[in-house]
């Protein structure tokens, strides 16, 4: 009882300290699900994303941000703990990070413990989509004071969803619906509505409000008006050379995508791309509603806005790769935007290579909170002040391949991305190696690790050693500026 009273007093003092500031530092933490860099601010010529483009124009858009593992549950666990997958031992959809690190304090928990109002609306930790919409999913109760789990008409309209692969569940198949009704009737519209209500209710106290959208995860569901933004006759499949797959290891392709384009015809694939982009524009509109609310409430100048997706996404690259679980650029690279009030770098894009484990320390640093020792990433505040500042320019992404008909045993793939190169190895090279030069081959069409010349061999060895250092944790405690690889 005495300890409980002490804890209450300490939290009250912390809250009072924050409230004593005329401008308490709020955090609006926005996540999307399975969102590729299909945004106007990332240079996508087809994307209609005016609100995220507005956020990028008033903040810092990290054009080369890479997730730690391109799969929903482990990526989200890594972001919220600030730790690499090898530390929390989460590689798939079924394990909770607290099984390995039961006492870790998550990002939002840091704010809750210091007196901020903390709430989650929608998907921040893992959910099975769409099955778990409306539930707590794979949530982490210590992370929040309150949680809200909206469930919209996308759930009741599930029988109307078109499934291009009826032998598979809509959660993993190319499936979509041009929905009737308004934005606010959809689950993601309800997420935005609830987050807006919470911002209004808690405008006079410091808050950490996390709003997690379920789209554009399959099934791609959005009101019809967003489909109309993308005429089918303007949609094309991404280009790949006919022999693109000839020099790529078998393990590089996800086990759930063994056949190019799932064996579907081009007209169906173009409809799938239309539905995906429609879902992206729908999410963009909900972000716009929340940004407008910050303006209306006069909170823009004291609220950090963070927008991120759990990982990248494929829409047919490499002769028919779709969805996630790859270590190609489209799988590891994902949207990351920060808008820190009065940051000197606002309005400038940042081209430095950064990692998603950097999100946690950046948010803490911006709020003026001490960084816990368990973090594997670095604060990006120097880049928010000066986006062209020299940086590590190194990111590591990994994925676990289960044993299946193609692979006799489980295979771990690890990839290191530098300013110029991507080096990837499967089972430490036993199941294949890849090397791509992003200066001459940004789409990763030519694997230089096949019959490498002397120069490529030197780069492979150098990057292999760097990857081993990262995997072992033998990395500098502060960012350095090594010779560019």
C-alpha cells in the first residue's frame, strides 16, 4: 500500500511538472498497415495523398527509412520496444515480445509512467486483419491507460469482398471492396474519429495518442470515391526484366508467394493495384482529419506528429512478388515522417539511411526524456534539425523463412543497406547471397554476388563483416560517420 501511494505521488508530480509548462509536449503517433512508399512525398507519380504530402512539407520525410523485419507483429514489437528482433526473439505472428523481455518499458509506457495521458485507438501492436478488428488483438496492456477498438461496416460487409484467390483467406489473398457509405462508417474512419475525440478531451493535458489504421492491409477496402481516383486504364504493372529471377536465391521469395503474380491475369492485377491505392488515399484522408484537428485546437506548435508503416509492400515487382516478407528494397523500405514543432529541418526531405528502431529514441529525445539503456537505435533529432547532416547510413533488416516444400529447414535472411549497397545473405550465405548497387541498379535487378568480380568480392566481404558486427551488437554507442560503403 505504501509503495502504491508513493507511485501515485511520483506520477502526480511528473504530471504537474509537465503541466506547469505552458506548452506540454504532446505526441500524435500514427501507424498504417502494409503501406509501401506509395505516397506523393516519396515520389510516387500515381499516388493521391495530399494530407501526408502536407505533413511531409511541414516536417521531415525520411526517404530511406528501413524496418527491422517486414512482417506485422515482429516489426511493431521492435518499434515499440526500440529493440531488434534478435533481442526480443519475435520473428513471426504468434509470439509476444514480453515472453522474452517481460519487464521492458515500451515507448508509450515511458510517457504513461511520467504522467502523460496515453491511449491507443486501432492497430498499434499486431492484429489478425480482418479477423481481429474490434478486439484488443495482440495488444500490450501496460503500454496504455485506455484502448479503443472500433469496428466498422468493413466487417459487416465482408461477404461482399471480392477474392481473386478464393482458395485463400481474404487476410492473405488479393481481395478488395469498393465500399458504400461514408469514411466515418469504416473502421479506419472510426479510428480517426475516436482519436480526434481524445485530442479534444485531453487538449489541456500532455497526451500520447496512438492511432493505428488497418489499411491498406488486405482486404483492400475503401469507399468507392477513392477507387475513382485511379482509373484502371492508367494503371500498369511494375517493370521487371524477363530474366529478373534467374540470379535470385530461392530463399529470397516468401513461402506464401511461390508463383509469380499468384497465377492471376493482368486485368485482375491492375484492379488489385487500383484497390491498394484507393486504400492508401482513404488512409491519407483520415490522417488529414487529425492534422486539421491539431490546427483547430491550437495544438500544432506543441505536438510531435509521427507517421509510420510497419514495413514495405510489393505490388508485383521482380516479376510478380506481392505483399511482404522480402528483403528487397520494397520490403525493407517504408514510410516514416516526423513533424517536430519548430525543428529547423521542417520542410526538407532526409535521404540518410535510418532504421525503425530509431523511432523510440527520437520521440523520447524530442520530449526531453532520458533514453533507456536497452535501446538499439539512435535519436534522429540531429536530422530533424539538419536533414543533410552526415549519418551512419546503415540499416539491417531480417526475415525468417519457415521450412516448407522449397526449404528443408528454417532459414534466416539478413540484409544490410548502406548509402550505395544492399547485401543480403540467407542462412549466413549457405542458402544464397545477393549484392545490389543502388547507384546503378536501384530496382535491384542485377545480383552482383553471382560470379562476382574482384571489386564485388571486396564489397561483399566488407559488408559481411559489418553485418556480423551489427548482429553481435558490437556497434558504436553514438552515431558515427564511417567511410561511405
